[in-house]
């Protein structure tokens, strides 16, 4: 089994979507002063690596706590965009990998865009799913993507 770490560290200078306030990290308690170290972290729920729940977009959508814990683990299929990174993820690409996606609980779309993390380019002209590809992916019984 191969594990993929998809996370980025949380810091007060991490990239955030334009218009979103940056995280604020303070140290209200220190070992020297209080006998223990404690950090206070204030950030928006869509900052950095996170999971979107249906409630993010739909009034009656589920929140993450409404799913059983086993909903958040299982085998994944990693689909690499490959050399044509400007093309994005289209329906034809998803069809070519349909058998492998069907056997997975999760789909990881690797666009290679993480190489821009921390630069202004990260939020500009990134590869996206076509409408047809997004609709096709909803036909699989995936726990997440």
C-alpha cells in the first residue's frame, strides 16, 4: 500500500484564496511563563488542506460530522494529468481510467499544480475538471475526490 500525504503545513504566511484572511497563530501560553506550551490557531475552514462537505455548497447538504468515520478512509486511485497540463481533466481522460476509478473509494487528481504552492501563480489559470468530466465522476460510487 502506498500512502500519499496531500497536506500542506499551516502557518500565518501560507497562501490563502484571494480575499480570505490569513491564519493567525499566537502563543498565549509558554513553558517559561505558564509551565506548558499552547498555541491558538484562528483560520477559515477552507484554508489550506481541507475536506469540503456538501453543506459548503448546498443549504440542506450534509456536514462532515454527519458521515461515519469509515467514510474518510479507503483505497484511492491517483490520476495524473500527465504532460498536457494545460488541457485539464476532461471526460475522455476520465473514461480512459474508468475501470480503475470504479474499484476505488477515492479519486486523487494530480495536476502537478502543487509546484506553484506559495506563489501567486497558484491561484491563476489552474487545471480544472470540464463540466462533462465532473458529471461523469459523480456516476462512480466514490467517497471523495
